[in-house]
């Protein structure tokens, strides 16, 4: 456009076309201060392991982990567990049997006490000591001469009840034996030989210091 035409357009109010702004020059890439980044060998990860390699469980074992248990170890552990459970069951069963026996014993003693109530033949005037063995020890009960003969003939017997020795009739002795046999302290068999019961002889006396 000639200056004349430009001047004419400016005179008519047209503004000149603005010139495009120059583009800024490209800045070089910014580098972080400090040590330069080392190049990683091709085919290696950042932790030095090959590409695609996975961390094995052996790494954990090397740091104190447990080794996988063998079949033999597993079978042995099962055997120990089975034995421990069996021993526990046996202890529980033994305790149950013990408690059941104690319960039955208490009930039998209660029945025995009710059975012999008012049936004891002990007399205050009895002055003859009839010795007998009971529970591995020598015991005695005082009877009259008539009672001694009846006792040695098997017509009477002796029961232990609540720490006392009771003289009772043979029929009561038999009932008591059926209820609680350990309570029978003396049951004489008249047909047994004399040496079977050396204490049957009324002349046989045991010194008091040997009786407990």
C-alpha cells in the first residue's frame, strides 16, 4: 500500500494493523541440584532386580521367616494334638468317675444311717472287748458274754457307721452289706476254722497300746 493510500485510510479513522508479538525463546530444561541421576541399566528395575522378576518368599525367610513345614512335621503335629486331646478327655472322664463314686458313697452312707437307726445292740454295761481287724488295723467293740457267744456264732455282726462300731443282728448286717459293703466291720462265719479269726477266743486279749 502506498503511503498516500495509507495516509488517506488513517485520515478516515482506520487504525494500522498491529504487528504480531515475537515468540519467547525456548528455555533449557531445569535440572535438580545435587547428584545427577544415575542411568539404570537396561532390563533392570529401580531396586536392581531384573525386569519381570518377582520378590520370592525366600527373601522373607532370609530375614527370619519360617520355612514351609514338611509332610512329616505336619503329621507329627497332628499326632501330638490327638494325644493331648485324648489325655485331656481321659482326665475329664477320671474326674467325672471320681465325683460319681463320691456321690454314690455319700448316698449309700445316708441309707446305711437310716437303716441302722434304733437297731444297734451296744450296751453300756458291756465289759468284754471283742477285737477284730478292720481297714488293716486292730479294732474292738465291748460286748456282754451272751453277745460274745452270739457274735462268734455269726448271729450278730459289727458295722462301722460315722466313726462308731455298732453291734447288730445278722439280718441287719446283711441289709447293710447290700447297701454299703465297706461298712461291714466284722462278719463271723461259724463254719470257718478257728485260726481264721484268732480274736474269737474270749481269753485272747490285745493290750490297749496295740489298739488304734
